[in-house]
C-alpha cells in the first residue's frame, strides 16, 4: 500500500501525459539534468506537505507541488508558454485527480532562463493540493 500523497503525485504525472510538445517526457523528482534531446520536458516534485488535525480522526493536508517545464531555445519563457497553458488546464480539470483531492489551487509561477549549450529555461509552477487522510492511516481518506 502507498500513501495518498504518492497516489496523488502519480495521478498528477498521469494527468499530464500527452501535454503539448512533451508527450511522455514527464519525470517524477528527477535530479539528473535534462539532455537537449529530452526537452521540452516536465518534472513533477513535491515541495512540502503540511497536516492539520482539526477534524479528528482525520488529517487535512496541504501538499505543495512544483511542476517544472524545461525548454531550450532563443526565448525560453515564450517557448514554454503553450506547455504551461496545457499543464494548467490538464491539472485543474483532471478526472484522475477529482476523487483524490479536495481542491487544487495555483500558487506561483517562476521563470529561470540560463545559458547552456543552447539557451534554456525552466518555468516552475507551484500548486497547493488539499487532500484528507485518516489520522492513523495515510493511505485512506
């Protein structure tokens, strides 16, 4: 059995399959660099997961997830824009996530352009995902 958090992260990755220009180049917490031939790509990673136990015997969680869109080209943020739009649309309308979470709220979007063998950029989108578990079992709602 796996925690609800891991189930949600897997569902996020699944929901993003087929994203514009990305296809299946969607990685979970990838730490090695994305090669030129692997971009554009998406990396899904958890940042924080905070519990509140005001509804005993349940725990209300706020999971902050970062979705990083990695592109290469002359104007990286402009190249990433259609991918960012598709990610946002897929994430907020995903039937896969509907039964797992209470809500998904966009938080921030950060842009990081860098010099590489070809200009590269990363657009990082942070989302707050609220969900609930049993206090004594992190796999059950």
